[in-house]
């Protein structure tokens, strides 16, 4: 009998609402970590059990998060966090923001390669991952730790220091509006 791939952590309630945009961004990071943990469990499950029904569902869950929520999160940062940091001109912060933007491009490209693998698993078209397929999943997942750390330790605090209350309210409203219509 196979061990179930726990999906419970993906359904945990968000810790913050849109009225607290930076707390919401950090809550999104927590969901990224939980989804990447699910991806790691899926990879182990595939090695031990193959692409059974549980693996197929886990692959769909990972795809759903990175297809829908992650792009909105990156857009939040591209629209509301990075521009004021570039405008304020602190060379150290500007360098970090430029790297974060490049990370977003790499994440998008690597997501497409990882998604192809997950779609095969979700569709029961592979039973086990090839070395190349597993490497694509690892290459995607490996981008996140340093990226999130730079956002939470440098970019978010710097943005909070330069964004006044009306700018934060506009950020909150845009985040809610895009998700309602998206």
C-alpha cells in the first residue's frame, strides 16, 4: 500500500488579507514553500510508487498553484514593489531588484519546462521520472529559496519604507481587483 501524498498544507488558510499587502505577499511565499514541499514529496512518491492516482492529483495541484497564483504574485511585485525601489535609487537595492526581476524571468522559463513534466504525470503518461525530467523539476524548485529571502529581507522592507499609506491602499486595491477579474 502506498503512503498518501499529503495535500493538507496546501489548504491552510491565508494568514493575511489584501488590506495588508506586504503580509499577503509573505503569505504567498509560505504557499510557495508548501507547494514546493508538495513537489518534493511528489518526486519521492514517483520514485517509490510511480504515477498513481495520488501522484497525478499532486501534479495537478502543483500546476494549479504555479499556473494561477504565482504569476499574480510576481505581477504584484513587478507593479508595486520593484518600481518604487528602482525610483529611489539605492544602488544596493537596485541591484537586488534587477536580480529579482531576472529571477522572475528564469522562474517563468523553468516553470514551462517543469510544467511539461508535471502534465505528463497528471495525465498518467509517465510512471517514473527520467533523470532529465527530475532535473527540470529540481531546476525550477531551486530558484526560490534565495529569491524569497532577498524579497523578505531586502526588497519588502525597503518598499515599505518608501510607500506611503495611499500607495499601499492602491496596491491592495489592485491586488484584489486583478484576482476578482482574473
